[in-house]
């Protein structure tokens, strides 16, 4: 046993080993909660890689924030571009993988999207997650009402659960298409030959070498012509062996078909991507903290959410989604003066952008959305007699 090692250091090392996450994605307060729950032999249990401690660390540091049809453009892209191409190749069935599915919302959204074009018997969606608790929750085919943040792109839920009004049942035809399993993305794919794989807002938590390993595993699971979709800040470079597919802002890539003929003429250059409020490494860290804050809000831990958002502002002072989220949280807590100051800062940043400039965050969103959110805040306080941001 190494002399002078602290329990926090051991838990941090264990978290890196158990998840592949970078140090910046491992919240110290999460490790502190694990440390407080361990008995007096905690250091020995860490050195012994006690399975109970490993699972406790995973549960503490993994973020389960998700919602139905999160980043709707991806699902519209699958419905409008990927599915017609599958049909044109004569496909009568489709296989998809929601990798890092949390409690199932992405897998159900993907299943509903595909069921709109294929019969339920011809759609097979695999949802995998690192946490057994998430997989168990997803397998119950009950969706949290808090994840219904926008009208669904395709029908996916039917009615509230009679015993718990915080849950809503997934449509039987959609649930029948999805199955769930525990899987570590650093391991070999559970199966291969997928037509569609989604791995969104997952890689941003990983250390760089682990992220490259995950990308290689995902790419190897694609069928020829299959499409792999990432979140807006997940990738540092294009996945080796894959070709960009679709608008650049969608972060989608395809596995080339074998023996494809070269085009007879040079295809037109793709339209330039919208200007983007750049995703720097500090912004990526801020997004990770923002996601943790959203998860804390959902769990009712508003104080911890405020601390995560404060840290996000520290690492990326110009991160607009975090500034707005923090202002709204402070407003709800009654600290209106500070909330206005954060909104003023966000307004100064957004005013320098065009409406169509895309600001990265948990979801890429055009500047016009944030301008409208800030204006709504100002209007609300004007009506209440306060100063505008």
C-alpha cells in the first residue's frame, strides 16, 4: 500500500479506471459522497478493487441526464436521410445501437423514429449503458415525465403510469423494438452490423486515449454504409476509416460501402456549416459541468447544481448556456440582482453573434434562441418593475 495516499486520490484513480473519464469529468463532490458512505477499511477496499466500491464510484460520477428526442435534428436526419437510403438499397429491416443510453430515452426515440418507416418486427434497437441501474430502469419501458421537454418528433409514449405520475409508459410497439444491456464502451461491441449508431454527449467525459478507443469500437460495429452520429462536442477529429455524411453540424459519419464505384464527376462541395461559437477544451469542461447541474436539478439538489454552474462559469466565463442556466437558477432562489448580472454578460456575448451562429452546449443551439431567452427574462423583470439585463 502506497504511503501517504489519500482516500480521495484512490477514489479518483478508481473512477478513471472504472469509467475511462478524464479528471475534469470526475466531480470531486461525487467522490466525497462515496468516501463518506464507505466504512473504516475504505482504503483497503479501494486497493482491492472491491466490486461494491467500483459500482458506487461509477454511480457517483456517471451523468444520466437525457430526454426524449434530445437534439431533434439527429432524429430528423435519420428519418429523412438515413432511412430513405436504406430503403433505396433494398433494406427491409434496420438495426440500431444507442450507446450510452442512460435510462432509455434515446433508444426509445430512435425506435420510434425507425418504426415510422419500418414495421416493429423489422426494427431492432439495442440500448447499452455502463450502469446496471440505468439498464434496469430502461427495461421497464417507463419514461420520466421530466424528459418530455418538447413535442415528440414521432409518437413514443402513451399515458402516465397509474402508480407514479412522475412516469409515463412507452408505447408497446416502440418498447417491443428496444432491448437493453450493460456494456462498457471501451470493450468490444456486443454485436456488429448496425445500420445506425448514436453516441451523443458521451465522449466529452472520456480521457483522450479512452475516447479514441471508444470511437474505434463504435466504427467497427457499423455495417457497410452504416451511419454513426456523435454529439456536437464529442470529437476532436474525424473518426479514422469513416467518411463525413450529411451536414457538418450533425457530426455524422458513414462506413464506406465496399467496392463502391468512384463518381464520374466531382460532387459539389458541401454547404458550409453555420458559424459556431467555438468549442474549446474549457467549453467542453463547462458543458460537462452543465450536464451535471441539470442532473442535480432533476434530482432536486439545487445547491449542488448551483455549485456546478459556478464552476462552469469559472472554467469558461463566456459559456452562454451556463450563464443563462445559472441566472435562471439564481432567479428561482430569489437572488435576482446576481441573476441580472449573469444575463447581462450573456447578452453582451450573444449580441456579437448572428442569429444563425450556433452556440455549443448540451445541445447546439442558434444564437437566436439565447437572444430570445434573454429577452424573455428582461421582459419578465420589466413587468415586475426590475432593471432589464
